[in-house]
């Protein structure tokens, strides 16, 4: 496992990390979480991603109990939360000073931790002045409840506005973005965010590396496997995505190329992300230990993605629209 700086920050994250979205509190509980997290940790993963919105807070509760039972030294792992969707009340969502402070406090209680390493603004909030949001995240850091703050799915313009305000007021600017990035979703990461890497030294913790499972190859035969994410009751949008004929055809071609290299399509897709120097870490998901073990092999698969292979991959996906 390689450990990369999170942009210009001094902290280092494992190039592959593990996230709680969809699985924790939806597909399994504490016993399964412990097994999966232990398998990832044993492979070198040191970053575990979460959010107040995942399973209405249950994902953080489950991860917190798993961490406590696993008994790892706190200095040896990194945990994140994301603040935006915290409940149904009028002040339970968004990026107001009130909700950011209360949201972080709620997350820490569910995690049973004194602090998280990273806290993100889960989405931009057009109803709250960006100055208020910047002040609130700085207060969280000042109180020692988080070490770094960042954004998730913000536009480059919004990030620059927050950064400019923070610098003019001697505050901590956001230092990382959590964007969706995979072979089928590239425009924002590669084009819009390009100035952030060059001018700000921004770090990235990318999510949905397998495009909701399409790039794992599990939907290549046209069926929706029982128990897959696209089969879940509240994830109908994933089912629609898994039926996209253009993407499924590209996925089949990627699977053939992966087979030539002696790796799986998932490993090829993850390794492709790891080849990008602007990727700090790739957040993977898993509902069983065997998936963790397969995903971790992408670290070694990087060496098989020569310039020629990278060109072939880009030729396969060149016409896919985000």
C-alpha cells in the first residue's frame, strides 16, 4: 500500500480507503463491519469514510462500535464525517453555523470518538453565506473536533470563493475535495478542478470508483444480481444506471482488456484511478471480505497499466458522457 499526502497537507492517506455509504446500516451491522474493516486495515488501509446522512446516522454508530471493538490505536487510523443532511427539522440540514457545530457533535457521539480527522461540507449550501460556513468549520478545528476540513461535490468556483475568504481573514481554507471520479465520470475532476490541484495543491478523496458497481462487471450480462446495490429498494437510480446500454457495452470491453492482463475489471478500474497523481485516495466499498481482498489487489495491478494499456482504456471510454 502506498501512502499519499492529502494534497499539500502533511497527513498521509492510504491510496485505497474504505467507505460506509450504502453498506453500513443498510446491508449489514457491527459484526460484518468489523470483519470488513479488519481486512482493509490488514491490507494497509488507514482511512475510513462516513457521513451523518448515511443510513440516517446508523453508519457512524456501526463504524464507531466496530472501531471500539477492534481496539486500534487512535493515531493509526483516519476517520471522516460529512455534514449537510442531519435530519428533518428546519435546522437539521445545510451548512449553517448551528448545524455544522451540532452535526459534528452528533457524529462524534455516534462514533464514540473525541475527534474526526476530516470533516466535509457534504454539498454546497446556497441558502447560507459561504462566510458563515467557513467560520463554522474553523471553529470545529479550533475546538479540536477535526483536524482538516474540505468540500464534497462543490464547484471549483465555490471552492475558490471559500478559499479566498479564508485567506483574507486568516482562517483555514478547505484543503480537500471529495468528488465522484471513475472511468465513466471524468469531466469535473479532470477539467473543472484542474486549477485547484495546480494553484491550491488540493487533495482529493474520490468516491464511486466503480460507478455504482457497473465497472465491477457484475451487470455485464444484463441482469441485476440479487443483493447488489442496484437491487436495493431505495436505490432505483442505480438500477437505471446499471441498464445503460452504452456503459454496459464499454464495461464488457474493459472486462475483456482486464482478462488479457490477468486482473479483474474492478482491479483495472481502481488501478486506472491510482495512476492519476491528483488522486490522494480512492474510497472503495465492500459488503463482504472477499470484495475487500479483490479491491486491494489493484495496488499491484497499477504496474500492468502501461502507457499502451492506458491508451486502450481511454479509447474504450472516450464517448461516455458524464
